[in-house]
C-alpha cells in the first residue's frame, strides 16, 4: 500500500499522482547516474531510495500546492539537495553503496565506451558558446581533419 503524504488528500487520484512522480523520479535518477552505473540498480541502494523520496515528495506537493505556499519551501530545498547529490554521484564525488556498505560496481570502460563517445571530445565545444550563426570549429580540430585527408 502506498503511503499518502501528510496534508494531501487520501484519494485514488492522489495515489495516481504519487505513482506518476515515483516513475518520474526513478527515470531522472537513472538518467543522472547511467554514465557511471548500470541502471536500474537492484536492489535500490539506500541513498538512491532517500533521494527518490525527496524528489517524489517535492513533485507531489508541487502538484497540489501553489508556488507561494510556505510549506513547499522545505520540500524544494530537499529536492535541490537531492539533485545536487545526484550530480555528485554522476561526477564521481560520491560512490553508491548497498545496504551492507559494499561499494556498488561502476560500469566498465567497455560498457561506457559507446554511451556518449565523441571523436571531438578533446576539442573545445562550440555549440553552446555563442549565437548559432557564429559557431566556429576549433582550429586544432580543423588541422586534424586536414591532416587525415
């Protein structure tokens, strides 16, 4: 049985909303950490369970209360902290451990090789630097292309 969050109506609609947000939070968490870990991770590490709860709580209360509700602030802060922790997991600053305290194995180099690999990863990115009409290629990249012709 799904635990209804305090102050939310105890209805089937609320349960549906919370279930939708659980799915949404799980997808977000998996997307954030998939570059380091095979997802989904089963059983769920305790840290990911806690982060999911914070995110689901925020999304659920946000669905029912307006932006200016003072109760929402605590949940927003928890969600922001959860998102920051996910970024730290993704960036390798925090490792995931299971309920016994054993570190969860990361993806192998071979497994991550095809996810987001680029032949231009050693060059300055240019698509986010300025206006689309002013994009330019890194000079080293152009030299490398010319050298390979």
